[in-house]
C-alpha cells in the first residue's frame, strides 16, 4: 500500500473516532399538530399576591424513550412573538419518579416533594426578565434516565424574590387533550388559585442530549490505532 492508501486508512480511523464521540439525538415530546400555548410556568402565574405560587411539575411517560438516555438539558419554545416575563429565577431539576402519568398513583398536587425521585439532579437555574426569546434553554450536568425505572419528572421551582406578572405575559408551546393517542405527560402545580393536576396537559419540551464521552478503553484503542497508522505512513514516505 502506498502513502495515499495509508492516508486513506488514517482518514477512516479519524472518522471512527469522530463517530465515537458524537452526540445522541434530542427528544422532543408534545410537538406537532394540535399544540396550543400556556404562560405557566415560565411566563407568569395566576395567583399573584399569594405565597404559594412556587412549584410546577411535569411528568413524562417512560414510553417516550426506548432505552437509557443521557440528558444534558431542556428547551422550551415561544408560542407568540408578543409577551414578557415577570422577573424571576427558576430552578430546574430532573428525577426518575414512581408516580404514574395518569390514574392511580398520579402526581400529588399538594405534596410536590413526594413526586420527586431519589436520583434528583439540579440542571441549573434560569433568570427570566423582559421580552420572550424564541426558545428558553438550560444546559446542565448529565442526567441518566432509565425508562425501566420509572417516569421522568421535570421539576420547576420559583426561587424567592419573583416579581408580579407583566400586563402581557409570555406564553410557550403546550399541548392539551391528547385525544385518542397515549397520554405522554401530565402536570401538577400551585400557580393557579387552587392546587391543580392536569392530565394530558403540559409544556412542549425538548430534552437535549448530553455530550457523549467514549469509554476510556475504546478511546485509547482508537487513538493508539491512529498514532500507529500515522507512524507507519511516515516510515513509508520516500526519503529526500
């Protein structure tokens, strides 16, 4: 094999390395035809002036995932160009919940902590204020979700110090009344005048993939192979 063949082998090895570290696909739940809009929890609340408007939870059916998935963030989508946020900071967490999306064992709309799984992971916080961007995104540490262990709980807490609602509250894509299809999520919150549970209603949510880091052994083998090919190609080059 000549030097060009050696370079081709080196190129293929680099492609293998790139594929090894490539990221998984994002998982969008609730999008498509039939979407509506809702200002809770990002845009504002209903019960302004009461001290309880601080928790929103959305439970996603494990059936939406086919295998264990590394989640690195979440994204929400603006429903209208017009609209503003109230000044607030939200803390967003993920966990594997034993609660059911529908029926018996559903989300508890009064004891929110009882819905949270033991593997709770805080993705981070989002500070909202002013006009609504096209998307709201939060990237954080990797949460590994195993759909065989339970359903996925998105937990949004309003931290102390939030302001009142703007006149024109920002709204985001949501979905309600799944009809004849499966109910893929439900929600519980205290953003209204009374604690509330809604079946089949919630924000359209995109779960972003975590950056995939290859196993050390696989990475070392690939790098070693690339180095060996490079050295072999250098030895076969004709000397001047």
